[in-house]
C-alpha cells in the first residue's frame, strides 16, 4: 500500500476524517450565510454539500478493501455509497447550475454580485 | 397493473421532454400535449387508487431486482391520495390558471409533478432525497420565472435554504445507512428497532431528517423563504407551490416518522417528541403572529401555511391514530384551500391591481364569485364547520385531549382565533370597505393572467377549490376511514 | 316516545336554505323575492307544525362528520324552539318587507338571503341531536347573521360586526374545547335526557372544566355578564334583525344550547353534584340585576331593549341552573313568552323609527298620540316583561319564582323580584311619557329619568305635540300588523297558556329530563 493509503486509513480508522468533514460543513454554512457575494455563497453551498458527500464515501471505506470489480478478489469497499454519492454529485451540479443562472440574471440587471446592493436596489 | 407505479413517475419525467423540444417551434401543440400528459397522469393516479382500493397496498421494485438491493416503490391508501392530489392540482392549475406558458417552464411544471409523485410513492429513503431535489430544483426555477430580479433573488434564497435542507436530509440518510446498512423503508423499520432507538446515531439521523424536511415545510425557524418565494412567483406557480410544495414533504415526514422510525421511537426518546411539539407550537405562534402583521396578501397566506404546518407537526408529535389522521386531513385541507386562495390572489392582482389587504377593499362587489370562494376557503383555514379545516382541527383536538396534552389543546384552539383574526381582516375588507377610486385593470409584472376567458377559468378553479373544502369536509369521516388501515398499521 | 326516521327535521333546515338561491334569482323583482321569503317561512312553519303533531319523535340521521354521528332529532325541546322560531320568522318576514321598503334600504337581497340562512341555522340548532351537530349549526348561525349585523356598512356597523364575530367565534372555540372534553370523557356527545351516563363519575376536574368551557362558549350568545358586550353594540343592525335574531334566534340559541348542556349533557343531578349549579345560578342572577341597572341608563330605545333581553335571558338561565322541574318548566315557557314580548317591543321600536325617525326615549314624549296602537302594544308587551298578570310573562315568571323557591337556594327568588322592579323602573317612565308627556324642546322632564343627557338638535322643534292619528292610519299595515299580532299573542299566551302547543312541549321536556 502507498503512503497515501496508510495515511488515509489511519485518518479514517481513528475517525479523524469525520472531524474534517464537520469542519467543512461549518465552513460551508458560514460562508453561505455570512458572505455578501452571491457567487461565494454558491461556493459555500458546494463546500457544505461536498463535506456531506465525503462523509458518505468515508463510511464506505473498508480497511484493506479493494475496488469492487468482478475480476478482483478479496474484501471489497462498499460500492453502494459511491453510487449514491454519484447521484448526489449530479444533483449538486444541477443545483449549482441553476444557482449560477440566477446569479447571472441578477448580475446582468444590477452589475454586482453583492447581495446587499441588490437588495437595496430592488424596486 | 404491475407497471403502473413506475409509470406514475416515468410519464411526467419523459413527458417533460415534450415541451422542451416542441415549445419553441410548435407552442400550441406543445401546450396541448402537456395537457394530455397531465391528464394522463391523473388517469394513472386514479387507476392506482382503484387498484389499491381493490387489492390493498402494492409494492414494486424497479428493474425487477431483489427487494433488498433495488429501489422500491409503494402505493397504499394514504400515498395514493397525495399522488392524486398532485396530479389533479397540476392538471387543473395548468388548464385554468396558467396562461404564460413556454416550453422550458412547462418542462419544469412536469418535472415538479414527477418529483412530488416520486416522493409520495417511493419506499427508499435515498430515492426520496433524489425526488426531493428534483421537485426542489423545478420549484426554484419556477419561482424565478422568466423575468425579473426580484423573483430571481427570492428564488436564489429559496434555493440556498432548500438545498441546505435537502443536504441535511441526505446526511441523516447517511447516518441511517451507517447504522443499519440498508436504505429501503421496510428494512429500515426492522433494523432501526434492532439497533436500538436511543442510540445517538439513530436520534441524530432522525433530527437531521426532520430538519431537512422541516425546511420544505417551512417550520419555524426555517420559514423565511416561504413568504418571499410565494409573493414573487406568478399566480399559477404560487398556487402550485402553495398547494403541493409543503404538502407532499409533509406526507413524507409522516411516512418517515411512522413507517420508518415508528411511534415506538417517539416513545423511547421523549426529548424528540417534546422537540416536535415545541417546533409545532412555535410554528403556529410565529405563523399566526406574522400573518397578522402582513399587508401583502400572498405573504399573509404563506404565513398561514406556516401555521397549518405547525398543526400538522403537532399531530405527528402526539402520534395516536386520531392525531395522525388529523395531520393527514390538515395537509389535504390546507392544500385545497391554499390552491384556491393563491389562484384568487392572481385574479385580484391582474384584474384590479390589488395585492395588499387594503387594496382588496370593496372587491366583494366587483368580483362576487371569487370573493365568496375566498371567504369559504378562509373559513376552512380558520377551522369552522362544515369544512375540512374544521374536521382536521377536530381530530387534532380530540387526539390532544385524549392524550391529556393540555398545552396542545390550548394552542390549537387559540390558533383558530388567530386564524380568524387574519382571515377576518381580508374578508371584511372584501365585503365592507368602500372600493378605492378607480378599478381599471393594472398591468402587473409579467406572467400573470391574461384578460377574459383565462380569468374566468381561474375563477372556476377558485370556486371549485372552495367547494372542495366543504365537500371534503362533509366527507371527512370517509376520508379518515380510507386512511385508517394504513394509520392503524403504523401505530 | 319512540324514534322514527323522517325527513321533516331535515326539511325544516333545508327549506330556508333552498330559498336562498331563489331569493338571489329574484333579486331584480322585489315582489317575487319577498314572495319567496314569505313562502319559505310559511312552508317551514308548516313543516315544523307537522313535526309537532307527530306522535313519535322524528329523527333524521345524516351520516357522520369527523367520526361523530350527525343527526337531527325532533324531541320536545327541539320542537318548542323550532316552532317558536318558525312562527316568528313568518311574522318577521312580513315586518322586514315593510321595514326595508319604508326605509328604502340597500342590499335587500343580501338581507333576505342572510335571514333565510340564519333561520336554517336556527332550525339546525334546535333539531341537533348531539353537541357536534349543534356546534356546526351554531357556528353557521354566527356566520349567517354577520352580514345582517353589518348591513348598514357604516364604520360603526363594521366595528359592531367585528366585536360580534370576535365574541361569538371566540365563544365557539371555548365550546369546541368543552365538546371534545365531553366526547373524550364519555365516548359520546349525544343529548340524553337527564344527562350522559358517566359524565362526572370518574374525572371530576375534567368534567368541571368541560362544563365551564361549554357555559362560557354558549354563554356568549346567552349574553351572560361579562360576555354580553356584543349584544347592545349589535343593535346597530336593522330593527327586524335586532328583533328576530338578537332577541329570538341568536340569543335563544345560546340559552337553548345552555339548556341542552345542563339538562341533556350533564343532567340536573350531575350539575349540582359537581358543584356547578350554584356558580351558574349566581352568574345568571348577577346578570339579571346588572343588566337591569345598566339598562336604566340607556336613552337609545333599542339599546335599552337589548339590556332588557340580557336580563330576561338570565331569568331563563337561572331557571335552568336551579334545575328543579318547575324552574325548568318556567324557563322553557319563558323562552316562548319573552320571545313574543320582546319581538313586539322591537317591532314597535322599529315602527317608531320608520314613522317618526326617533331612536331615543327622550324624544318620544307624547308619541302615543301619533302611534296609539303601537304604543298600546308596546305597553302590553312591557307589562308582560315586568311580570303583570294576564300577559304571558306573568305565567313564566310565576313558575320561575316557584321553581326557585322550591330549589335548595330559595334566595334567588329575590333576584327575580329585584329584576322585576328594575324593569318597572325602566319601562314605566317610557310608557308614561309616551302617552302623557308633552314634547318640549329642551325640557329635561321628557328625558328618561335615569338616562344621561344626549345631544339634542339645539332646541329646534317642529311641533310641540305629535299629530293625532286615527287607529287605522298610524303606520303601514306591514309594520303595524306584526306589532299588534305579537302583542296579542303575548296576551293570549298569558290568558290561555295551555291552549298552545308550547305548554305541552315544555311539560314533555320536564318529564323527559326528570323522569
């Protein structure tokens, strides 16, 4: 196994990775709520969502697990969460797309990404 | 019959391609085909309802896979009612209220239907997340409409809050998966009991799932998106969202609490039950308080929905058959009443330029049918007999008294008075205040109702919705009896 | 009496309802519209009459609502109330037609339609077989009478309407709580003569709370102090509305529901066993006296009559609370007697307003010359309310007093006597000045002795004396006939009480409840 595998395995094995995800959730939500720039809010949303996805995938980790291929043998990593998260990533992408489309419309009208400026300018 | 359930979801999803492709070049054909698809969906819903009535609940696993690994769909007495509600509302609103149709927005309409129907029939908690997001995306885009930055900003906030909610729900699903290793609702029910209801994993999962759905229901303190979104959307979209947008997630919450976690979970973790009651009471209080302070009628109605959803959550928290029946009846009743009311706001806005409570002064004379229907719908929201709103509150009060939950009894009875206050304001203005000078039609922002026959069709919809609140109320015993096998099965 | 299924109770509710679309259809042809109203009222009376004649108790089961059976049942109490309301509707319809025509009132179609729905709701309240059915029609009555209260459309009328709705629907919420409690405690909400079994047997605190909620809830329409505030304010409505609805249908619905609660839900024994009879009696006695005192200060004739109504409803409530057979009998007879007398007074007040434009007692000096028959009828009805023999009020009051004397708390007889004196103090000056007073400009003698001064028109007076009118020319027959007829009926009820079905029905109620 590579150094990365060992490192990752240790982190996951000691549940340290979950702390990282919790931090990411916090960061994502904070940026989403606090930042004035609309695009950064979307970034915060993505960070938040990504943290949740990472949680799921890490839960699928299995020490000494291999990729679940028909031709392989031995203990396999749980494939189900990966499948689920692929779906969720697609959902996240669509949401980001819609959000960005809305931001583009707002930018075209107001020339700024700042939420406070747009609120003040509303008729 | 065996493939009706997946058809319920497949038809609107595939059908969404039709207006997207044809909408630009052949708008008339596109609109007609969309109507056909929506009516077809109604037919499917009725067929499923009849089948369930004849032979009981039916399940289906997509792709013919074994139940443990496949995505399951399930139709029982309760879910078929909501599927039918979705289909009928979408079709009726499309035909009567919606006039400014374009290909892409019609696709969104159909995708919204697909998402909600999926939420109602799925038997897999992750699948529910996917449909939650599908319906959510469609809703965000429908709210944004085709023009206007006010709508875009409201839609943006709706999107942010809604996605946070859905992602929290996903996290809760993750916890459930980690705890049990399964995602099917039937399997989860057994496995969660085995894991132990007081395990922190299960409790956290419940909290996350509930908060996630609570965002969609606009429970306090996550309700801020609702008045903003419903006030800026076009009348047809706001009517569609008000009727269905919180109702189906409400049903999903009922289903998750009682079919997956079960009432035993609420018994085992009293803190959760208390938390639900607190959230419900707070939503009732906040909804009522804010509704009284609103001058824009659509915002007032949105806060009224917050109040009604609070009552639903209280019913879930009490968790007796009468209480759960109350929650379901309240969901249906609120949906029907709100649909009619939002469509009526469209009539008043387009024809008279009236959007505020004061602006409604004297419109009872100018639009007697609409005003009469609005009054009846408000009577249902207040909870006076013989409407369905009264039936729901009756069941809820009976359940609360039975459980000796006196605070809840007081809150529900007081909510009637609060609802009376905000409803009375509007009804009184409609009938008794002098009409302001000049009632020429005023052009509102784009996407409203055209003049003439479209408006008449909208009035028909409003009147039918108002009549429905009374008719469903008179048939409330039958409705409760129809729900009873499923509700008793849960409890 | 055995129960037989019949459509008559339902017909009594439906006939006025069906009149509504016909009234709207005829809105451009007043004569046709008025004919519809009269026809519907007569048809309803005939229906109720047939129900009264039936040897068995008629029942119309109507399925269920929210899991509780929904049914109409024509038992003795129901028939008494329904017959009274139907009879007075005919009379009021005639009067309304004359009144609205004379004043050229606006929105007459809405008026007659709302009136019809109100009567339908009153029939529903009367025939309700259980608390839930009663509650449904009770609330419908509130909604139906609201357009009538705010008929004038003025700011004052709208404020009165708001107060009316707030009080009555607020009371409705309390009543709903009480109904649910009863249902949960006993498993049923059906009216059972003598009380539902088991209520108060186990959980006495909850039973007491249920009683209080029901009394408060129904007490609003019964105008028990301090829940009475809406009634004087609602006098801003047109006089026929004040007369039939706020002296008969709405307030009698309240006291009827109260009677149902005390006699058919809790039962006389349980009420006193739970210690609830005495507080209710005390509240009724207090209402009687307080309303009598406050009424003395009223210069507006209709407001004075409103306070008199509050006081007389308390007579009935006290009789029900004391719950002895004679007192209950007196209470039910008083429901009828008071209705005839009070409606006669209100009609007279309305006629006075139509013919002279006067609303205040202080402006009515000498009006007996102008309106001799009207004021005679007024005097007769007032005498009945005070309790003079030969008029219906004496018979009922006699029984109420005897019943109170026979109860465990004979001290309440004093309340009846004091209230009677207060009535005398109110009505006597009104009648005296009406017949023997002289209309002066600023003379303070013509003002009601206890009333506060109200602004006059600066002393200008058209004539020092009303013109004398002959008996047949004083007012429109549509207005005069109901006044005279109701007063005459009050006398007949006083002279030959047993000749009317009300006596037998009230006796049947007592037999049913007390066994």
